[in-house]
C-alpha cells in the first residue's frame, strides 16, 4: 500500500507540475503577445474610417461622378486610356505589369502602384511630384504619356461632348462652371478617397491578437527587429517619407534594373523632377498595404515575387541577408495587410452616351 500510495502521489505531483508549467508557458506566451502588440501599436496605426479632407466633400453624387471619370477612357488622345487602365480591380488597383502602358501603347518609365489607400500617402508618384490624388488626376489630363490632351480646355470640351454636363451639375450644384478640370480632379479624388482596404492587421492593432497567425506574428516581430519598420510604418505601412533606394550599394546591381532612355541612365527618383543632387535616388517609400497582391515590385517592376523583393530590400537598405525562414515569416505578416477589393470599385459603372 505504501508503494502504491507513493506511486500515486508521484503521478499526482507530476500532473500538478505539468499543469503549472502549462499555465506558466501560456502566461509567458500571452505576455509576449501583448508585448508585440504594444510595440506594433507604437509603430503602426489602423486605417482611418475616411480619408476625406476638410474641404473635400465625399457626397454620393461626387463619388459616383468620380468613379465614372475613373473608368472613362474617351477623354484621352487615343480614346483608350483612363485611370482604370493602370489601376484595375482585377489586379488590386494596379496593372500587374513591370512598366505600365500609356497612350498609344507607350511604355511608361515606371511601375504603377495600387490606387488603394493612396489618398492617405504623403504625396503621389514615386518621386512625390503630385501632392494629392486631386492634383494627380488633373495633371494627368495633359500628360504626354497619360491622357495626352494639348490643353485643359480640350479635355473639358471632350467631357461636354461625352454628355457629362448633367453629371457635373449634380455633383457640384450651384457652381457657375460645374464642368471643369478642377472639378474633374475633385470628383476622381473623392472616389479614390473611398478606396480604403482594412485588413486582418487592423483588427490585430485594435486588440484582436487572434487576427494574425503565429507565423504572421513572428513575421511582424522579424519585420520590426530587422529594421523594416524604420521606413514602413504608420497606417499605410510606408508611403510617408522619402528614402534613398540602395543604401548599401547601387540598387541596379542587385535588382537587375537597366538604364532607361527616359531618364538618360538609371532612374534617380526625385532628382528627375527637382534636379537637386540631394534628391538623387530618393524615392517615396512604397506603402505595403495589399503588397502581397500587387507584383511585380519596385519602381521598375524588377522583383517578380514578394519573397524576392523582401530579400532585396533587406540587402539594399539594411545590409542584411535574411534566412528562408525569416523571409517566409515576413511574407506571412505582409499577407495580413491584404484587405478586400472595395465592392464599389470592382463593378464598372455605366457611362454617359456622347451627345454629338
């Protein structure tokens, strides 16, 4: 009896110890989870409910007009180019091409980023030469590679001929000249400001630690510890600062980029607009929202896959070589930044019929 009692007691003690260890392990894991969440909250923010500006009214009429104009191609000089040409719902607001195509099939010098969440970025284009989505939309009308109109007046006449006058009157009631290029920009901007894509990462930042898988959490930790969050932070996980592309060495030696006739050499980023040597090879840091859905990567589309882009960025910007496991973990985290394609964006609108 004594031996049996001793055996029973030993089993009971072992069970109690195992239970205690399990509780301690769970408590430790919960503590680690909370610490990671707290760190993430200090670096990132959930997407806002709206990206409307104080003087930007997102009325249903204005958004509807903006969507129609976004899909409209007849205003371009070849009748085939519109916002949707480079920002297609089938490709998560991008076009899946290394370099986008402009009017008459001209190959553009840069890759088209997604239009989703772009209204939240510090500026538009890789070089930041457009302050807002509204300015970008207006200046595209006379761009020799985008719409190709010789003047804003020509674009306005096309819009009137296409039957848009009633649409502008409804979206901008009481204005003496409702149909104008300025209102073209406001309308398209209003539509683009509705294209926000909340994702699992937003739920995580709001306290739902189960919104991310264990691998995604490890990827988030690696993303932070490696230094990626130094540039890719905030609500859009990037897009809020300029940074030199190629800190450790010339970027083209790693990316395989080629010299471009449009830039008379390698793309020097902001320098192409400012002509200031201090801006040489400085690019707007890309946002990483929906990055898993928008290959190829970089300003010239030289990285075909996300794992490839992650490796190159670690090497070029941080001077680090990541292991296969680290890359896979970071990619898992980046996949948690994928939101749903906005329902209103996915369905093409009915456009007016030309009046004459």
